[in-house]
C-alpha cells in the first residue's frame, strides 16, 4: 500500500535532519520530537487500518455494506495496540484474526506495542521514555503490521 505512514516518515526524516544539523541529539527537543512522532504514528496507523477495512468492503458491490464497514470501522477501532488491531480484524471472522496473529513476530510486536504505550503516556500522563533512535525500528514494525493486516483482509 503506497503512501502508508507518510506523515510519520516525513516527520521522522525532517526531525532527524534537524537534530543532526543543530547538534540537538540528546536534548529535550529530541524528546519532544520523539513524542510528536509517536502521536503521528498512531494516527497514521489508525487511518491506514480504516483504509484496509474499506478495501475489504469494496470487494463486494453492495454500497450500503461498504458504507457500513467504513462507518463502523471508525467507531470500533479506537486504539492501535496490536491486540486491538487483532480484535478488529477478528470481527471479519476468527480465521482472519488467527492468520494475522500467526503472521507477526512477537519480538517485533513488543517493539510496536511499547511505542503505542509510550504514545498513550505522552497523551495522558505528560511524557514518555522512548528515544528518537528507537523510532526507525518502530516504523518498520508498524509497516509490517499493516502489511499483514492488508494481506489477511484483502487477498
């Protein structure tokens, strides 16, 4: 799915350039930028998952069903923790959930879930502990999760 996590990737690249050019690595600014990117990542993930559900719904010609899936998705998927994504995919049927879960590496899921948890700390507790250097791995894993969701639901 081209253009996935675009906001996150662009922000990461621009922040990385800024931190390098300004010698701001290790500064509070690096922490603030990391927190901002975590927020973008979760928003990007949510929107990408909505698009994947819409792709699945478009496999049928029933426009009312397509509209229902699109509207229901935004009400059902409220968090992008891996478990929440798995539950959402499971609403299409238990076999989809099982296939999705089986396709993911637990070590990578831990990396991803930690990032989402850190985003929640940023939003609800005023700060997290993730470092900027951890973000490339998080973004890579997030893309793998989306690849898996797309493969499971649309092929």
